[in-house]
């Protein structure tokens, strides 16, 4: 393996490859490859594969388009109605779309991570000693390489992230100066945007890095971003809800343990387990330039019909409990659901733009609840609603998917452990989503994927083009 890496350095002359390889050479004796070393082996193979596929199939029809348009960032593909023909508008829209569809998802079978279902990853990924949920470090390794890591590789990743976890002092100050009334998601997006100050990609780009080497600094930015999120999320939580000072990161502990500790729940092993499951199942998706685009995508995630729905679900459940009581009858719940629909509102936590069955992430959280909090009143209400809402949505006849999504459950679990501040929930969703965004992004850079540019037409243009045509 080492000689293959040496040969590839000779061929590319890449300093990023070189640093990955020299790290590898230093640790050849017993150690398994680190994530970056494994990527340095996988990327040249994948680049050749894409080249060959485009050469062989590029001009072939695939539905209404040709295969090359899939690789070419949808350039020129008529796919949008343009309402304001400005670049900002279009590119922002694209970033938000990227965040709004389930990148690793499958309409019929539900979410899959590199082809594996949630129960499969729960079975196969390494776990913390004594734990039963997968470590999100392992999920990240799987998303990036397509391979199941060993426990040692995952433990090394925990240590690497702990070493990168500190955030610059000025970012701490930015957060500390935010009024507590500013929504936690807005604070989150501000802090991530500010992190761009130290971006390895921005620095390498300014220094004229070759396109072939983009993936190296993108990898470093991705690792830094993931590593710093617990400190950002923890600081926002403590500032907004007056929960005291942040403890330091513990380099001996895994990522979820550190996140839980920063939020003030480090002493509760079941909450730490919940964080491992939560981050793992909320992780998939994709994005653009690491930090600014991730920040833009966070703003997309903060929409009430998207990631903020997990906040909306809890608001809705709490209002329902206030109106019809804690142990309400099925009849009373049905009436409340109908009143929501008749008021022209959506039932939060139900329906999905892509999936057409019960979200497997809902199922995973339900199973966690059955194990850890089977008698909790809010969990029972969530279950009662599961038996009632799909029938009503079917009867109402509009929603294409009447089944619950991931957001229908997460708030009830967090509330049970005492994390009751609903406005904060989407911050945790955003922390998890960084895993999927960055895994995609590293490969976008490794394979030189273009910006996505589907072509937008105004309604006037549509009327002109299709006038008189069938
Ligand atoms: C997720 C969601 C935005 C998908 O939207 P979509 O792709 O347009 O969904 P559909 O094609 O099924 O929508 C068809 C119609 O059913 C309605 N519908 C879908 N889900 C609904 C719900 N949970 N409650 C009430 N009406 C719903 C839509 O608003 C739409 O109505 P319209 O024709 O008057 O515009 C939608 O299901 C929703 O608003 N769900 C509630 C919010 C939520 O849980 N979001 C988190 C998603 S992970």
C-alpha cells in the first residue's frame, strides 16, 4: 500500500497527498490507515472510474436528459421557473434544494447510508464500550469511504476531532454578543459563517492550489467544521438558556459524549446514547463551498416545513396537551388534528417531499423510546398520534405521504431527558447534518464536480416556447 501511495505522489506531486502519505509512512508498522490516508488511496481510483463512465456512457439518454448532464451539474437543464433572474437567487435556491432532498435516500425503501439501512448500520458500525448505538464517527467514515471502519479507526477520529474542537476567540465573542432572543439557528449560521476566516480551502485557493488538490483542504475544513460544532452548539445553548459555563472538551471521550457534556448532559449515559443515535440518523445530505454554503444550508434547514419542523412538532404537541389534556381520548386527538387542517395549517412531523412510507429514522427513535422511556406521557401521545394522523391525512386526500417523518419524534426524546428548549432543536439537527454535507463535499472536490446550474425559464419564456405546441 505504501509503495502504491509513493507512486501516486510521484505522479501527482500533490502536497496534500504528500502530507497524507508522510503521516502514513510515519505510522506504517502496526497502525491502520487514517481516514485521510484511506481517501488518498480511494480518490485516484474513483477519478478514473468517473472518466471511464463519462467516456463510455456520457452521450446516452437517461430519461429526458443525457448521462453527461448528470455529471455536468445539470448545466442548461430546464428545471426551474425563474422568478428573479439573479445569480444570488438561483445559487441560493440550489443550495437550499441540495439540503432539502434526501441525498442518500430512497423513495420506496427509506433512508440508506452508502446502501445500508439504519438497522444495518446500527448492527455493523463500531460502538463505544458498553454502548449499543453506533458512533457517528463510524458513520462519517462510512459516508466518506463506503467502508465500515474498525473501532481503532473510529477512536482515532474521536481524538482528532477533540484536538480540532476549539473555536477562535472572535467567534466566541460573536456568539456571546448575540441577544438571547436571536433564534439559535440564526446564531448557529452566524458562527459557521465566521469560521470561514480560518478556512484551509480559502487559504489554499488564494495561494493558487491546483484543482486536482481541492479535496485536501476541503477535507481539512470538513474535519474542522465537524469538530468545532459541539463548542458552537454548546455555547449557544448555554448563552441563550443561561445554563452556566462550558466544560472543556475531553480528548478521551467520543464526539457525542463531548456534545452531551457541553450541553450539560454528560453525566447521563442514556442521553449520550441518544446523541449517538440522533447524530447518526440525522446526518445525510450534501452542500457546496464548505463553510459559507453550510451556513446558507443551515438557514434553509431553519425553515418551518423543513428542519424546524422538529421544533414545530413540540410546539403543536404542547398546544394540544394544553387544550385537550395529557391523557386525551382518540376522539379528542382526532378533533384537534382536524382543527389544525381546517385552520389551513400542516400537521408538523407528517409527510415528506421524497419518502413515501414511515421514515426509518422515526422508527429508530421509536425503538429507542420503547427501550428507554416506554411509559413517558409525551412518547405515548406521539404513538397515539401515529395511530391517528395517517388515516386523517389520507381522508383529507392531499398529502402524498401521510406517514410520520424524522421530526415527529426527536423532540419528545430530547424533552424526556430535560432538553426542553424547543427553539434549540434544529441546532442539533444542523450539527448532525454536517456529517453528510461534508462527506459529499469532499467527494465533490475530489471528482471536480461542477457548480449545479439547471437552467431557469420565466413563465413568459415558457408561454413563447410552447405556444401552439402539444
Ligand atoms: C414535508 C412537506 C413540506 C412536503 O411537501 P410536499 O412535497 O409539497 O408534499 P405533498 O406533495 O404531499 O403535498 C401535497 C399537499 O398536501 C399537503 N400536505 C402535505 N403534508 C401535509 C401535512 N403534514 N399536513 C397537512 N397537509 C399536508 C401539502 O401542503 C400540499 O397541499 P397543497 O396542495 O394545498 O399545497 C409536507 O409534507 C409538510 O408540510 N409536512 C409538515 C412539515 C414537516 O413535517 N416537515 C418536515 C419534513 S422532513
